[in-house]
C-alpha cells in the first residue's frame, strides 16, 4: 500500500471516528443531564440539610461531565473539518482537545478505582440523615422529603440491623408499601446500574480518544509533508507578461513586411495592473489605420481584371 493510499484510509477512519465520538458525546451529555436534573439524584440533592453530602458531589460531576462533553465534541468537529479541508491548524486544535479529553477520562478512571463507593456513600448518608430527622418528628417537612425519596426509588424504610429507630419504622410502610424493598438496597441497585453505564461510556471514550489521537497526529504530519489526496483548493490563472505575444493563431494574415494584426487573448485581458484590461488591436505607432476594403481580397484581382488591386492599398499576396 502506497503512502497516498495510507493517507486516504486514515482520512476515512478519522471521519468515522469523529462520527462515533459525536455519538459518544451525545450519550455522555444525556448521562450528565440525568445526573443533575434526574428525579433520583434531584430528590437527594434537594434535601433541606445544613450539610448535604451529595450536593457537592453532584456539582462536581455535572461540571466535569460538561467539560468532557465539550472537549470531545469540539475535538471531533475540528478534526472532521481538518480532514476534509486538509487544514494543519484545525488538526492541531483537534489533537489538543482529544489530549485534554484523554487526560480527563484517565482522571475519572483513577478516581473510580481509588474511591469506588464515594458516590454511593454520599447518597446513603443523605438518606440516613433525612430518615433520622423524619423519625425524630421534629418537623413535618422531613416526613414529606422522606416520602418523596421513597416514592422515587420505590422503596420503604430501611431494614438495617444497626438502625436505632427500628420501633417507629412500621408507621412509614403501610399497605402496599410493605412489599417494597429496603431503601438502602434500592439506592445501591440504582447506583450500580448507573455506574455500570458510566463506566462503559468511559471505556468506549478512552478507546475512541486514543484512536483519534493517533489518526490526528498521523494526518497532521501527512498534511505538513504535503502527502495529501483529493485537495480542493483555490486555483488562479497566472498572468502572461505584458510584452509577450499570445500563442493563439492570428485572426488576420500577416502582410508582407508589415506588422502582425492580432487580437489579445482572454488571458491577456485579465492581466496584471501594468497591462491593459481591454481588447485592442496590436499595431505599430507609426502605422496609419487602413480602410476596411484593404483587409478584404479584391474581387477584380481574383478575376484577373486588376492585378494591381485597389487604389490606395498596399500590394498584398494572394497566397495562403
């Protein structure tokens, strides 16, 4: 496979990679939106506590997710435009965006490995605080917030052996609510599903980002070295010199020993500023203009009646 074929294959792969990165950015934007505005996270975040453990976590996750989506989307758009237009600067911008996105995803993976239960612990701690305040009965607002959490997660109470308020839990679950699962288990189940989806998107994002980094660097060097295919640039006609005669055949015959009467070509008319921009006859300055009849063959000379031609016109040969 020649170098030009490799460049063409790399271009196709880059465009396909950018398309999948845009789809990945759309998926991650959906996850980020659900993280901040979804009912499961919003009902925990909006708990009226003096110090909500999950509120700061939600703010950080939302900001980091939006930054990652912006970097991926911008890198895909810049790389696709650079691939089509073969622009070295746009390709460098796409490479920079993919590099930052790669660093951000590596940081997310490291954080997940180092603190795998941080999000889960923050949400469970918030539920425990709301649950304890509701069981103490200090305010009716706590009961409403606890009921809202249980309705969203479809759970009821918590059946933990370490609960200090186990005698009053029977008042929370009545009727069909007694068949619901424990809220601690419900929150854990929801977070496991959510984290599995987030981890899958992060893994796919890392693979696509590495592929985009390799392709963008290869295409950047290819564009720099001039090994590009299907270039669609702007072409201009080089103007002909002012004193140079056109190469097209003349419209009129040359007179014997006289100057050539020829018409400027269209390329000469679009010449530099030093040349004339209009169509004109090329004549000597000391030659007087001849009448129109001198440019036409004398019918009497063709018939042999007047070999000398018309009066007032110079002698002219009849040969081609």
